C-alpha cells in the first residue's frame, strides 16, 4: 500500500515543526549564565572602564595580554596586540584600543568612540 503525502499534510507538518522551534531559547551571552546578563555588571574575567559621556567599556585580556576581547553593550570583538611607542595598543585593522596607566581609548576607524576611559571596579 502506497502512501501519498498531500501538500496540505506537508504544510501542516512544516508549520508544526517551525512552531516548535519558536520555543527554543538561544543564549548568545558567552560568559556562563542562562539568564540574561545585566549589562551594567562586569563580565567574568573582564576589566571595566568608565568613559566620558557615561559610556562603559569592558575588556578581557587574552593569552597573557597578547590580545584583548572588547565587550560593548551591542557587540564584542577581538583585537590583537600591536607595536606601540607608549602604552599598549590592540587592533584588528578597523578598531584600535590604546591602554596606558589604567586609562583606555577605543577608536573605530578615525572616530574615537570611547574616550577618557578610566579603569573602574565594576
């Protein structure tokens, strides 16, 4: 006995399958917890910086300082350590983080997006 699947049955099956996917909780925060991360709290292993204009910046130093993981409210990215005449500089070709004496400046392209950043306790 052959069974034929009608278009209506296939559509119903696909709808049920896709509706089940809508209940899947995908947690993209890479720092451990299942609940939503409070953006005002310092992520585990990161240094907090309070910047001009009420902005905040978090940096997790990787590979004994060979790289920095920059954590902003809307995105995160890696910067690799590059040569610098003074202080420490990290870059990925489009963003640059300069760190010196507990202060940091983040520039994206020619624009400084986070200036006057001072290390804070969290």
